């Protein structure tokens, strides 16, 4: 359930409160090679290219562009079964562009991304729990 809700681009605004805008540019949402933009509150619009997707292992990796002063940026997501339900992991990997500015930007990006991820993952949990109960969130039925 968690993995399916996470991968559904139409549900992203339901569970990700920090997501201001998202637009699919090419390909099918959540498939390798698909490209979309994301604008989260307080940030800049980034471009995501899905470079790896493992539905069986419930893992996905995105390459990011438009991260200030960063040459390479990747984020990864994983949903693992646990004794308490599902554990969702969110990974970051960055290579700064300019020596000093890049390290400052990397620290800011990681700080902001961590806060957004915490808020969004709480939203993902709430949407999944509502879906199990058959509830509506906002004006949209979750399932």
C-alpha cells in the first residue's frame, strides 16, 4: 500500500504537504526515464529523472538538477516491511560544485530536504492510514 501510494503521481499532493507544484515532463510517473519537476515550499524548482526503480524491492532513485552549487544530486526512497508496518527510508547523495559555496549549499539542501521529508512522510503515513479506513482526504477519495 505505502509503495503504491508513494509512486502514484496523482496522489503526491495529497500526502506531501511541502509540495507546491509538480509537473510530469516526459514518461510515465515513477518509471525509469521519466522526468518531472518538483517545487517544495521555500525551495527552488528541481528537475527529477528517475534513474532506477525496483518495484519488487520497493526502491527508487532520482537524479536531480537545479540544486544550487551542486554538481550531482541523487535522492533515493525505499519502503521496507517492518514489525510495526512499513518503514520508509529517504536517502540523499550530493557532490558539491564549488568548494566553499557548494559545501554551504549542500548543508542547506540537506537541512531543508530533511525537514520536507519528515513532513511529507508524516503525510504519506496519514494518507495510507486513511486509505485503509476508506476515508476521504480533502475533496478526494484516497483509494
